């Protein structure tokens, strides 16, 4: 069916929104690098505060920028096979998870070296919850949508939950990042923060960029006319898979 002029105009806006997410996401990564590299002294793996600086950079790269990009692959790669897009979605998630784990090891290593208590702040609680749920979400997605064996009915039942928690955890990751920015500023420049210190201004702008990135990604993935449309070949394969997986289920008629 041929799309209407309004639908074509709407689709024409999608590349601009995708470009906006990449500009905002890369800006957030660069600003975090400048903040930790220039204002906080750089990076090292030696137990000092320079090791802590790895933590925010890895979290912004993994749990914000890469996570957001993984949500967008179904909107960007509309003409690729669904299996290819699924693999790309899972692979970006995995890279994001690896970056987040490096960030976690860095902050816990810094706390251990400096005898600083762990897990007492709201930021740390939300962060750990986000990472744990992210791991569960990734394993569940891999089990239901990439590994063979899951019944079609189970996939169809779990899909709305996967989509909901995927976007929900992305929002939680950004919220946790904002908590971390505020916490870091009060530790680093408590006395000059209210005087509009350059470091504080940069960090505040970083927070706004993260919010902008999250809102733009959220708008793209929730706009119904930009969702991936299953082509006839994929629909046929899906129905064939449903027949194979539910042929011997208790609710299906038994073959002779």
C-alpha cells in the first residue's frame, strides 16, 4: 500500500532526529571526557582519583550513548533482515555492558584503595539496580529472541515487557547519570559551584545534553509511524516458526 504524503513527510524527518541523537550522544561523551580529563586531572588505573574518572566516562559511553543507539537500530535499519538487526541490537547491548562493567570495577577499585565506603548514596543504589536489570534484560532478550527453542506464544507475550523495560532502564540510566553528576560536583567543587565555576557549568550543560539525548531517543522509539514494518517474507517465516514451535503444544490440535 502506498503511503500518504503526510506519512512520507513524517518518514523524511526520521533521519534528522537520528542525526540529532548522534550529535547529542557524541557531545555527551566528549563533554564527559573533557570534564574528567581537563578539570579532574585525566585517567589512570592506579587506585587514585584518576581511576575514578574512568567510571563516569565508561557509564556515559555504555549505559547512555551505546544503550540509546541499541534502541534505535530497529528504526535505522528498516531494510535489513530482522535477524541481522536483532544480532546488532544484542551486540551493541553487550558492548555497552562491557563498558559499564569496566566503569563499575574502576569505581569500586578507587573506593577500595582510598578506604571509601561503597553503596551508600542514591546514585550508587540506582546505578547498581540499573546494571543488574540491564544484565537480566540482555540475557532474557538473548534467550527469547535469538536462541532457538522459545515458543512463539512466549516470545509474543514477553515482547511488550522487553520493549517496556528496555526503554524504562534507559530512562533510569540517564536519571542515575544526573544523580552522579550532582554528587561528583558537590565532592569536587562544593565551595565554588554556586559561583558558576567553569567545571560546574560544563557538568550542568552535560546533564542537559543527556536529557536531550534521552528525550530524542524516546521520541523516536515511541512514534508509531517510525516503527519497523515486517515485510511479507519475514511474516511468512514468523508464521512458519509459530507452526513449528506450537505444533505439539497442549493447546494445539494433535497431528495424526
